């Protein structure tokens, strides 16, 4: 058995993850949950599940029923639908807060964690890019479910740790032209090897979580193509989501 990583493009960049990488560009947290469950129903259970939590306001939509495919189902490429994305953004702009995203996220992550425990699958989840701040959730009467997340040691403190920001603080360079802040930049795969993997290993060891070693000794800066670009991660071959 090998560990399973499942996130969005930030997970896909970790091209030398020592296991199966189901991460897809533009994917939502819901996608990470549903495809992980589907993968476990289709294959042998992974030795551990690792979820780098993407932007919680992302959604997916069934747009191509004729492309109902293994693991992904009919959601294939739904996150790339510009019209549906714009409508979703417009909906959220009608309100001064984003309660719906927080409410859905905390419910999903609490229930997903319970399912993983019921399946006896070790897991670790952390914020990869949101940069959560506690004031963003204050004043909501119906978010007390947050405590199930905050009490769970397998979910790294969402209000105290952001992986992208952490890698930058450790020395990772912001060279992503599409983003100009530490929490949203796409870092290189060797930054994951040098900074994030050791942190996650240490966290797992400290809390006795049973997560296997996440460092890959073959992942070096030499693992680039002839033009100096990072090689594309190996993502399950039945998909073309880029």
C-alpha cells in the first residue's frame, strides 16, 4: 500500500510525492473528498490519505453526463466552466459574508474525517492556500461544528498554518507569474521536498499519526525538462483535466 495525495494544482505540483497523486488543477475540496472515497471503493485502501486543502469557495458542477468516467464521474472538467464559475462568484457577491462556503467546508471535512477513521485509514489534512483568519468565521451562530475540526489532531491548525506561506517563510521563492502573494503562489516540487514534507513528517511523528515518510530521495532540482520547466506530475492516466 502507498499513500494517496489529493488536492488541486498545489497538490499536482508535488510531482515526486511517494505514492498516488490524484490532485487536479482547479479542483475543489469536495472533489478531493468524493474522488478519495471513490478511489478507495475502486482500489485497495491507501496506507494514508493526505489532503492539501484548496480554496474552500470552489465548487463543481455536472456538465458533461456523456463523460461519466472512472473515479471522476460526470464532473469531468466542470471546474473549467467559465459561465458557471462567474454565476457562483456573482451569488457570493450578493452577501457581505461567505457563510455558505465555511458552513459547507466544515461539515464536509468533519464528516470526511469520520469516514476515514471508520475505514481505519490514517490521514492528515492541512490548509494549503486559504490563509484562514479566525475573524472570518466569527459571528456565525451555526458554525459551532468547527470544534470537531479544531479538536482533531489529524487536521493541522487551520488558523495557524498555511502550507504555501510556510514554504515561503522557509525560503521558497515566489516565481509564479499568476500569483504575487505567499499563500497563493505555486512553488516548485523541490520546495515540497525540502520544506513541506519534513514539516508534515515531524507533525505526524509528534502526534503519533502513523503517516509514512513523505520525502522522496529521487526528487531533486535536476528533475526538470530540457527547457528548465518542472516536469508534469504523474496524475491518474484516465484523466485530462489540464
